[in-house]
């Protein structure tokens, strides 16, 4: 199966897309662009807007809530219950469910796409995790993965010397 190649992503200005009003990522050019990339990858995949999306490591919902605002049926999971509680308080969409747990405990095969934004670097044995995740995904499902590139100011300042 040939996958579409995303076209270049134009700079997304603050409040440049309706879904940005549901995320604090709107205030950060780097995070705003990352969210726009996730949205663009899902759009370019050809999945309908009512597709089932699993977000792994959702934190307080800065990706999950905007995706739900676009019509995706989102299940967002994290292992940190206080973050999930904050996300639940922020959420206004019935097509979004926040759950605690490990991604591999979910029925991953029931989702059309899995989104992991800046999560992989927090997983101790990420190679094994990714093999198990890929094996449990349904054929034709999409994986949208972002990782930090190590060059933004926060990543540089937090590097061990």
C-alpha cells in the first residue's frame, strides 16, 4: 500500500486554526506546529473524521481535545491520574474519553489511528513497546508519532552535561 506524502506544512499562526483554541499549544509556535502536523497527518491519511483514534500519553489533553473538536472519536490514555483529571475538567466533547492505564492494555486493534506525541522518549524499553504496539494494531491503521528533536531551548537546558 502506498502512503500519501504530506505536503510542506505552512507556518500556523496563533489562532490560525479553529482546533487551536482547545489547546495551550496555541501559545507556543513549536507546539502549535507539532499539533498542526498531527492534524495534517491524520487528514492526509484519508481517515474519515469520525474514525477511532487512540492517543497514548495524553497528559492534560492538549492533543486529544483538539482532535475531538474535529470530530475524531478519541480515547486518550495516560498513566498519570492527576493529568487525566485536569484533562477531564477541560474537555467538553462527548466523543472523547480519558482513561488511565498502559496503552498495551487497550484493544489497540479497535482503533484506526494511534497518536503518540513526545511520549516515546519516556518509555524505558521503547523498541519492545513499539514492536508490541505494531503487532497489536489492526492492518491499515495509522501511527502518528512525534519525538523531540533535542534542539529546542528546554531540551538543551535540561541535557545532562
